[in-house]
């Protein structure tokens, strides 16, 4: 969208040097995801989709998102058969229910990027994430904040109209990338509670990015930029969560007893 690009360059002039803004949410999120990877890591991309980020015009951002090659293996799971075409996976598995077609304790990092808002039952979802993760494995979540103005406005639009509205405000969004939303776990408190209750040591923060949904109006876009910079943290557009699977206390006790026994043998 030419209008949106012009507004981006006007309000974020640093885009002239590298092509991305100082508040780019994808860059911030995936930089931290990348920092948790090792060459031997196995990544599970939950709700992997068709890999639409291949169409990102910014090479640096596109390459940062592609985890294939940055770790040993990327496994993708999705309930949409179209996700089998994702070119950035080493292995695709179709979800047809619970449990997921992934072995226990076989994953080093669970990636949940713009998926949680589409999950009707967060508790079993996070239970599956914990089941497939190795002890001390990571979960990385990015999802819209239910309390943000963009989400509030989106929820006022009937699902049947979402594709058309998104095509108007974000010309790059395809109809096949629009799915039903539930927002059952999309506040700071709810997401933190869900993760800790599912056995994760977690940090949940908010991120205020560019007001992409307001590109239809310079006045609205300016207001969105100011809100991102000055608005309350709890009302910013996006939630980031980073968690580690904790080891149950009884398992730790057994391990310590084994260490003590070996040391005195």
C-alpha cells in the first residue's frame, strides 16, 4: 500500500536506514527467539501456516523469521492442510485433534506466533506445549493484546467481514490467512497465569509497534504512533511471552538424591 509506506517513512524516518522501524515487532520478537536457539535445537512451529512471510519485501526481517538452517530441525503442525506448502519446514504434520502428532519431550523450542488468539481452549493447548518440550525447553508466544485499540476495533467487525476489511487496511493480507479469533488468553494477566499454571517459568511483556491498521488516514496513523510511544503498557498492541518448562519438584528431588548417591558410592 503506497499510502501506508509513505506514512511509515514519514513517522519513522529511520526506515531509510535498513528498511525497518525502531518498534518493529517482528524484528524484536524473532531476535529473542533466535537468541534461544542452538545448532542442535529442534523447533516446533505451532500453527505454522503456509509461510506467508516468504512474501515479506524486507530481506533482513524475512531471513530472521526463517528458522530453518538456524537449528537442527523445524517441525510444523497445523490444522489447515494448506500449511503443508510451507517451504521453511523440515517436517509437516497435520493436527486432527489431541494429542498433537509430536513425541513427548522431543522439542527444544515451541514457537507460537500469532496463533494463540485463534485457540478456543488455551489450557489443553499449553498442556500440549509442555508435554512436547524437553525439560528446560522454551516456549515463545506473540499474540494480539485483547485490551489494545486495534483488537477492540477488530472484535467489532463480524468474522465474515474480516477478510474484506483487512484487505482494505493491509493490502498484503490474503483471505486464506484470516481465521476465526477467540482471544481467550490475550491479556497480560491471563497469559501469565496460563503459562505459570501449565508449568512454565514465564515473562510476559507488551510491545507497541507501528499502527499498521490505521494506514487509511494520516491523522489516525499519527494518533497511533503517539499511543505506541506514550500509551499505557497494558494497552499496547502486542503481547510477547517467553517461558521455560520447569522440572517438577519431585523430579528435582529424585535427581538430587541420585547425585548424592553417586557421590558417596
